[in-house]
């Protein structure tokens, strides 16, 4: 099992375009918020956060697998010596992934709040 991250720079753009199209379709069809563009944006950003969460869960699963392998190996060895099986690298990767998700969600929250307050202010001026 490789600890390297295979990154396709175009995969994020493809994912964003797909989820944006899905969000716009849902908004136009009168989605949960009655068809607003903010709903489409929130849905798109939420789907991106879900993808990040799935990657964190995948990394956690890899840590579990490696931890189990390390435990089995230590039970077989007579001196109690075993390698780390890359667990430290996986833990570091998971910390980065969770921090990125946290920063992303903070930005999403701030963005949606700011847009909502701006729309409210515009509505009160025009209404």
C-alpha cells in the first residue's frame, strides 16, 4: 500500500463543475429553498465538503488497517520489534486533511453568512 497521494489537478475542477451543475438544476427545479442561487452554491460547497470528509474517512481506514497489521506483526515477533508501517505518515496526512476541511467549512460558513446578510440589506433597501 502506497502512502503517496495521487493528485489530479483537473479532478477538483471536474468535481466542482459537476456539483455546480447539480446544484443549479436542483435550485431551478425549486429545491429545498425554493430555487435560490444561494441554495445551489450551498449545495455545491456542501458536496465538496462531503468529498473531503470521505477522504478523511478513507485515511482513517488506512490507519486502522496499518495499526492492525502492526499489532499482528508485534505478536509474531519475539523481541517485540516491529516497524511503524507508515502510521506516522498516515496520521500526519489525516491531520492535514482535517485542517483543510476545517478551514474550508469556516470559509463556507463565512461566505454564506456574508451573502445572506448582503441579500437581507439589499432587500430592506429595495423593499
